[in-house]
């Protein structure tokens, strides 16, 4: 009886193995990202690049970096104004609704949500602009037009009378440039956090004091040798690309006014803090000037 069971088991295993061997091999997964397979996701590619932006009169307005991210599923805009302003937008094709969408936020509290499509070769997006400082909202539209000389014209308008009349909001002409080079940092430059100290227990809001030796502090937009301005990295586990202008996020805070301290609010718990110096266009120096990362504990408020 035992021999019969053993023979049956072996025969069944051989049959299963033979069946598996006869099955066609699985096809390899298509390495092409899904967004790259849809033509509409490339409609805004003419905006991709490193740009110097000037007004209609030729005055420098700032630098803009437009990169393709997440396998071509969205475009990331990182704006650095000549006067130190910053802003970021995410631009993507909403395949479910067949429209392009832009979400913009600036350090000054301007929020823009617009959407649309290509119209006669220009990207035309319509929607709303909201000003956090004044709690005011207006109709808003933006038009990006590739020009014959390789530049791109960006024209923004807003309406405060429900679209009856429109007023120019911004006009800029984009010219391609090489990425902003890093400024040289003197040897033995030291960047550090004066307060709080590593391991401290603190309450929120807390005051963070910045320390710097071997270089000076200058506002963003001021191209002065051996200077820079501070950026505070909060709970940043992986450093951003240090060859590009630093993005402005909740975790990478810009102090382009030349501040040497800041008051911040943090949720209770453990947090990391680190300083990173940037040049006049928010690009880290060469070599990068960074403080040691410290860890603090924010205590919960007591009743």
C-alpha cells in the first residue's frame, strides 16, 4: 500500500512538472512608464529646461527650472525670482478628464489652480488665483507659447469681474541657459546650529539660531563672492539634488532675506534639523556648506 501511494505521488509530481514545462514563458513586463505611452503627456514638453526669464522690457525676472518627474507623469517647476521670491508648481495631464492641470504655490502665499489644453500650439490654462494675505480670489489664466527663436512666452492675466475684463498679471520671455553653477565655498567654512542644541527637549514654537564661520550672509539674488543664505532642513532623510536650486517645501525652508534665525512650529515628537547654505540663486556651494544634523524632541503642550 505504501509503495502504491509513493508511486502515485511521484507520478503526479512528474505530470505537474511536465505541464508547467509546457506552459509558455511569462512575457517580460513592459519597461516603458505608463505616462510615456500617452502622447498627451508630452504636450507641455516645450517648457522643459533651465531658463532665464526676462520681462518684455528685457529686465531679468528670475530663473525657472522645469523638469520631467515620475517617469514623465508630471512636470515640476522651481521658480527663483531675481529679487529672492520662490515658487513651485506641479503640472500634469489628467487622463480621466483629458485636461492639463497646474497647481502653484509660492512662499508669498499665492495659490493658483488652472487647467486646460493646447490651443493652436499654445498651452492655455484657466482657473482661479487665491491670495492668502488678503483672502481674495480672482479668475486667472495662463498662456505658454513656444516662439520661433526657441524662447517661450508666458503670459498671465487675471479678472476681478467674473471674466468681463482681463488685466495683465505677468509676462515673461524664457531663454534657455545652462544650469546655475555652484558658487565656490572657502576652505574651512563652518555652518552650525547655535540653538537648540543636539538632543534638546523644546516646546513649539521654537527659535532656531544659525551660525556661520568663514563666509558672510547675503540675501537671495545678491551675487556676492563668499556669501550665501540659509536653508533649514526639517526631517529631511534624503538630501535633494545639490547641483540644482533648492526646492521650497515645508521641509526645506528658505531664508532668502538673509535671516540668521527663525521661529518655527513643529508637532510634538522627535525631529531632525540641519542647515544648508545656498548661493544667490539657491544653489548649494561647491563643496556644499552644511551643518551637522541635530535631533530634538518637541514636547506636547500641557494644560
